[in-house]
C-alpha cells in the first residue's frame, strides 16, 4: 500500500514496471501507467497494480519469486490432549 499512499499524499503518478525473460540474455521491460480515479482509495489503487502483477505471474509463473517475507508469523499447530 506504500505506492498508493505516496500517490494520495503527493499526487505522483504510479507506473508499474515489470521485466521478464524471453530467452537467455533477452529480456522485455514493460511500463504500465496506473489509471487512478479521482475518488480512488488505497485499496482500489493497490488492487490496480496488484492485478497487473497477478496477470504477469500467471503468464510467466516460472519467473516469479517472492523476495519479501509477507507472512512473518510462524505457523502454530495445536497439540491434542
């Protein structure tokens, strides 16, 4: 939500950028300006660029790797008894 908040506070445009490999040593970089409605909120803005990311992951799933520790809590299991 950082990019969305920054946009709301500053009015700066959001340009989603993605790079994917076509073949060894051959890459494509795409720039996607995010269209933002005047009444947009953090959630709707975030959904706009998340949808683009999701589409690219579906198209090139073998090239996707999540670097951020999104779920920082450890899974806890209940013990019986």
